[in-house]
C-alpha cells in the first residue's frame, strides 16, 4: 500500500458523502483512508461509516478526536500513517479520480518533496 488519505471533519453532513465517493473513485489501489471525527454533532460520523462500508480496495480507519481544532484531528491521525505517500484533504472537497495518480507521478522525481494541486 503506497497511499494514505487523511480527512478530518467537523459537522460536514452536507458534503461528506460526495467527498468520500470521490475518494472511493480514486484509480490508485490499494488505498488507506483515515477519517477523524472532530466532535461532529450532525451525523457526520454515521455518514462516514455508511459511505466507507461499501468501498472496495480501501482500508478505512475511523478515529475520534474530542479536542476541537483541525490540527488536533490531524495529529490524531499521524501515529496511524504507515505509507510512504500521504494526502491530507478537506471534507468538503471533490477529488478527481486521478488526483492521487497525478501526485504519484510527480513523486517519482526524487527531487520532489511535496505536491500541491
């Protein structure tokens, strides 16, 4: 497994399903997905679990971070990352199916340390 995709979320019920579907559509497999609920009260955690239950080729880890703030949620994910490539995304963003594949091509150049799109 070469990629981990990390999404921290807080009350993203309106967007989370579409975001997770776009991650499920990534052409890169296998893929690890770490989702960190940062204290949602709008059903986002239930949406995350329902959407990821049917994802083929995606290993999912659901975490909860009670301390408010995205930085705390991302820090909660850090000990669980064991892949050479990591993408940190937002819960309200659509990722094209080639998002990770394009980034991986850039990382093939040993002079590249980070890729932003």
